[in-house]
């Protein structure tokens, strides 16, 4: 899997980082979402895009529930989730996560009128190597961008892209750097990790998480 990722995505990761860097220097670190003004005791429901989401009617059940915790939505489920009535109006602590670096893959997840309607009430957590077009689409629709590093070659030490990009970010208005997370290779496991290590929630519930590989 490591070889597949490097062969197919490495060039895109570097390109996206270069295109995102100016905005990374202007926009907040996801670290601020771990601060004292965030209720860390509340549980999180992570919403994936697996088939069980539809088979079990989980979104409809959630929309009708009295759940008062946080919603962390994978980007691929954002539009479906909002249209099902799971919105930041009903669930004010609403987050969306993106890590995909393949160009043109994820812009469609943010390019919808319903995202524009609720975007200003959604906090986005984006990897520094996320498709820059998708990040810009989310930004235009009002989503507040918060950045983190996706760790994929940190074990290579000072020659790793993770190390080099982290130094560049720290030189550009983030002296303490950005949080770095192991993504698990997909946005679903990334959302779980964000919920645990950035939002600091002690209880995390997973729906629509059907991993076969």
C-alpha cells in the first residue's frame, strides 16, 4: 500500500502543499479545536460513507434524535448528511474532515447549494496536502478551514517530506507547528483519529464505517 500511495499520489501531495501553503499561513491550526473553549467531554458521532449508513437508516435516526454531542462528517458524506437533516442548526458542533490529495477527487463533496447554506456553521479539518481545489470550494462556501499534517513518511527523518513541510509551516506564522495525525489511509479512520486526538472526545461512535481493506 505504501508503494501504491507513493507511486500514484506523492507528486500530487507536494503540489497541493505548495498551493495550500499561503492559506495555511493565514488560517488557523486545528490545534485550536483542542482548546479550553471546546467541550471535550461530549461524545462524537463519526459519519462515514459506507453502505450501512443507508441500509440502517442511520442519518434519519440521527436527525430525529436528541443527541447533543459533536458530529464529525467524512467529506464524502457531507452533502447526504446535510440533506438528511443532520445539520449544524440541530447539531451546533459540526465538523467535516478532508485528506484526499488526488486532484479533482473531492471538490464535488463541497460543491452544492446545501453546503453553501450551512457552510458558515461548519468547521473543516483539512490535511496540508488535501486537493487545493476542494479546499478552495469549501472555503468559498463558508467552511472555516483548520489545518493539520497527514503523517506518511515521518520515519524517514530530516529527508522526509513530512519533516520538510513541517519546517516550512513553522516558518510561515505557525511557530508551534500543526498537529500531525496518522490517517489510516482514508478519511474515515482520519475522522476517528481527529475525534480522539484533536477534539479530545472520550467516546466516539462510528456509523457508515465499512472497511474491507
